[in-house]
């Protein structure tokens, strides 16, 4: 069986307030948020298939459909309007010469190529051997293909460029497509529909009922074939001339081989089949996850284990701290002084616990960026879990995340500058801190993307960002994110700094020697947060690199909330342990005790590359994978580290403000 490529799932999100305004503006009996505006077609109406980039799990480098010698539209190639997310994902949606007429079964001729030259033959063979898939779209639905193996039916999206029989050296091209279009007859009901997809946002009112009657497209399937035809006879035909239907040949002698001087004829058949599937349910076939029971059981098992471990840690921790506080507060001042001389522990670092950390500016910058990334992730996943995401609107998930990140710059600036004022006791230097917050994470991402872009440009991949998109991203960065971060920083200077409950001594206290490095414990602490997300991480990586659909955002939200709780607990416990051994340098250790989960995520990504992406070929593909993995791990480190640090700061502030110490 041929390995295949699922197209990357992308989604859209909308603002609930805007939807509410639309609902109030036009009263409805019911509403539905499917992700794209429903379109009905009349019998005989022409509809056109669109083509997306060629994709492969072998190389992860998308290429334009028309980079291969396929038939071109009569009116020329016209690119569809693409959003920011689609461009960043490497999607390139173009028109195609494949024309259907609703409810009309046809078998048509498209074109015959000129004799293939050496370059075209080499390119076709290379794309076929790299398992590149052709991705077609009809009425916003990707084309589906079904294969049989060992009595099991497997569902794929797209179809291969070509194939090589097992044990053979020749390559055969797919040049005949047998399409099946599932349609549902729609007679116009009293249900009003709100669409949120690429066709725009609108409300279908009662007046549109008659106009909407017709056929809805609820399925799009294909059976790809390789059929050898007489090029001389076929070239006498005109485009869309009727030909005899054919069955996919099983004999290689009747299949179309790829070789020099060969002329390839492209043909297709289309069959319209009435279906009981309704338009709101047409994406169900794409979102069925194989092994769903195993997936859900693994998630629940992980949640139970983590809740159990976190509960034990939390109970032990509460009992220990409460006992210390109770014993300490029950003593009078003389006994407290004597206790300070005789006992070791967190009580002895009271004059140093709020001492300024090393590299305070960098800490404030990383906390600010962490707030920005964490806010973006939480809002996006909450919207997705509430059902405001749809795979029908390609690229809108990524577009929404970028917009959220830009506007959350105000929160990043506020938190970073307020922390800076708390550490320094003054607002001096807040502009530098704000600028650094605005440029640190985006700057690192921009450098990595630029390097990857030059590599992709060199390979003529559609995954390379156009120069115009680079300027667009830079404009968004400097015109929205930077000003909002500076505004947030300004508001941070106006906010009251956090008052420390104890004074800091002028001379730092000596930290007792330890048998083992404290950073070893910090790095080991990342294993517990990693345990909460590694199962979900597998499915997320599969959706990105293997193109499988990921649509269990409800579980992802639970895992995210659990990750926040575990990061907070782990950081607080390690901070308390360090204070108990008279180590007052807790600032950075609190950050990295939870942020170290990024190290394990990166190691898991390398494990995934070696064992799950074994077919990934070439250094270019590996470098692209490595670059995006670094961006992901940096974002995880900043967000999880921020959770741990802010929780530890609150804990330390509460701990030392609960005990009256002179």
C-alpha cells in the first residue's frame, strides 16, 4: 500500500461578541457554526475543483501543484485569496481545469502533455518516490481516498503523484481520476445558519429559503488510476470532450509509465451520488480519529496518575509548611531569636530571600514574554474547546494565534515592567525592558524563520515565505506588538510595585555547601510536568508533521489546566526545598524548575524524529523539523517557567509575610 499524506488541519475562530450582535440583529429559530457558509447548487451548475500544494511526510517540503507537468486551466492559473496562516503553513491554493456539472455523471478528457523532457521525468519520479500527495478541494472539502489492506479500510486525504510497484524500478503516474461527489438535496428549511468560513460571515434569513433550495456537497472522494492511452488519438480531442469510462487497470502493461519522450494524457470521471449526510455533518468523516479509544484511555490514565501524584505532593507540602508556621508563631520573641540561632531552614534566609537575582532584566523579559505566550495559548485553546474552531477555514487558527499574540503585548509589558520595578525599586530603565520584551521571543523566531526560509527558497518550496509576507509580519510586529508592549510597560510604571514583607541585608548570607548541584534537582523537576503532556504531545506532533487531524481540544484544555497546576506545584515545592537548605537564590531556579519541561519536550521531539518520522529524508527536512522544534520548545519554556516563577513569588511573599520577623 502506498503511504499517504493528510493535509494539515487548520481552523478558524471568531469573536463571540460579534456573533451575539448578529444574533440580535436577525432573530432565528436555530443557529449553527460550521466554519463555512453553506452553498447550494442547481442541477447542471458548473463547479470547479481547486488544488493545494503537493505535500509529503518524506520531506515536509510543500511544492506548487503546477511545478509538475499537469494540465492547466484555460483561463490561466489564478491563486485563491490566502490568509496569513495559510501562507505560513505553505498552502498555495490555485484553480484547476477539473470541472463538474452538478448531478451530471461524466467521463471527460483534459489534455495531453508534450513529450516529457529529462527534467520533467526526473521531477515526476522524485516526487513519486518521495510519496508526494496531490491535495484537491471541492466546496472547501479536501478529497478523500480509501484503501484496503488486510481486510481493513483506511481513509486518506489526497492521492499520490505516482507509484512504484514493489520490487520494480519503474515509476507510474496517476493520470486518470474517478471522482465521487456526495450531494444532499436541500429544500430550504426554517433554520437560519451563520457561516464563519472563508466565504465570509453571513446570516441566511427566511427570505433566502427558496433561493437556497438545491444540492449541497457533503462528500468528495477519489479513486486514482494510472491508465496508458494512445497519445496520438487523445491529442485530437478537445478539452472536456466525452470519453469512455474505464476501470483502473491492474496490469502494469496497461498503466502509464514515466519516461522520456512519453506523452501523458490526463482524463477524469465524475459521479454524483445522493447522500443522507447533512451539510453540518459533512466534516465528520474527516474528524474520525483512528484508535480513539486508546487515545482517550491514555489521556484519562495520564490525568489520574498526575492528579494522584500532585495530590500527594500538595498534601505533604501543606502539612510541612503549616507545621513550621504554627511552631514559629507560637514562640515568643526570645524563643524565636534562640530558634533562629539553633535551627537551620528557610527562617535563616529572611534577610536575603528578596535579594536581587542575577540578570534581573533578562528575568523580567522572559516573564513578560511568557505571559504573552501563555495568554495566547489559553485563549486559543478555550475558543477551540468551546467549538469556535473549524477545519473548514484553513490557516485561521494560526492567524488567530498571531493576532492574539500581538495584542497581548500590553499584558507582557505590564507584567515585565512591574516585576522590574519590584526588583529594582525604581522605574528607571523601563523603556529598555519593554523594548527587550517586545523583541526577545519574536526576534529569536524571526532569526530561525529567516534561516529556514533561505533553505526553503533554495529548494523552491511553497513553504518559503514570500518577501511581501516578511514585510507584513515586520509591520505587524513594529506597528502593533511593540507599541502595545511599550504601553503596557508605561502602565506598569504607574502600578504599585509589590512590597516585600522583610528587609534585605546589605551583606549576602553565605550559602552552605551541598553534596549535589541544586540545578540537578531543577532539571529533574521537569519530568512531572512532562508527564502531563507527553501523550497529547504525540498527537499534536502527528497533526503537524504527519498531517493527521487533531480535533480533541477539550482534552487539550484539560491537559493545559493540569499542566498549569503541576508547574505551579513543582516550582513551589522546589523553592521551599531550596529555602530549607538556606539557598536564597530561588528566582531563576523557580523559573527553570517548571520551565525545564521544555528540555524533555525537545528530547521527545528528537525521539519522534528518529522513531516516528523514520521516512523523513534529507538534511533539509531534518533542519526544518529541528528549527520548528526549537521555536516550540522556547515557547514552552517561557510559558511554563512563567507559571512556576509567579507562583513561587506569591508563595515566598506569603510565607515571609505570615511570620513576624524583626
